[in-house]
């Protein structure tokens, strides 16, 4: 069976998501496991498709970055697929079952990880420069900005979960503000 996996990090990436689904359909994928989540978060659909694999099945993805965030993670997933007796097919790489295909697969995975690390490094440098110039303020505080409201509602006897719901903040944040008081 030809199974597919499609993933985007955020709901804002709908066009990329739709493109993946089209490419997988064109590649003859019979069932697509799909999710909208970061590669660092839990990915239940990826786990599900790997569990679903049987000997002779093919797991198809459009690009390596949709499957893994690091070379190590990529190789671990590839090993899980291989252990199931299935093969991994990456549409923009060609056949990864041959020795040459495996080499290309590993090298491209390493390059993708390198590129990601460079991007994060540039991002950190940009944030540091913006902070030095006084232009970066960071994320706007949420719970701390509502500390007075939290304490007032708590003093009125409002349940802490209800405080979180009313103020549209996390329940943990409510406890944190009240513990600091």
C-alpha cells in the first residue's frame, strides 16, 4: 500500500498543505495521514502512519522537511520505516532505496538541518541587534498585564479555571500570578 504523510507547521500554511496533498495524490498515494503541527511537537499522525506500515508498503512524503527537523530524526524515522519492511519515498529526491539514493537522502537531510541552524542563528543575531537598538520589546505580556484583574476576581471568590477562561489566559498563568502575590 502507498501511504502518504503531509504536514505543515501552522494553519497559515494552507497553500503548502494543499500542494502536498495534490502531489501525494498524483504520486498514487492511497491514504494520506495529515496534520498541522510543528516538527518539534508531538506528531500523532506520523506515529500512526509508521504504525500502519506493513512489509512492502511505501511511505511517501513530498519533501524531507515535512518529515523531520534534523538529520538524526530523519534517519530514525527512516530506520523505523525500514524495520517495518516498508520503504520511504521522498518525491523531490527520487528513489531512496538504492545505495546512491540513500547517500543523497542522508546528505540532503544534513544540508537541510544545517540550513535550519543557520536560519535560527541569523534570527538570534537579528533579535540581539534589534534589542541593542531598542526596537525589540519581545512578546507582549499576557497574564502579568492582567495581574490586577486576576487578583480582583480571585478576591471575589471566582474559581481559578473560570478566571483563566474569562481573561483568555492559561490556568497555569493564573496560579503563577496568584502565587507571586
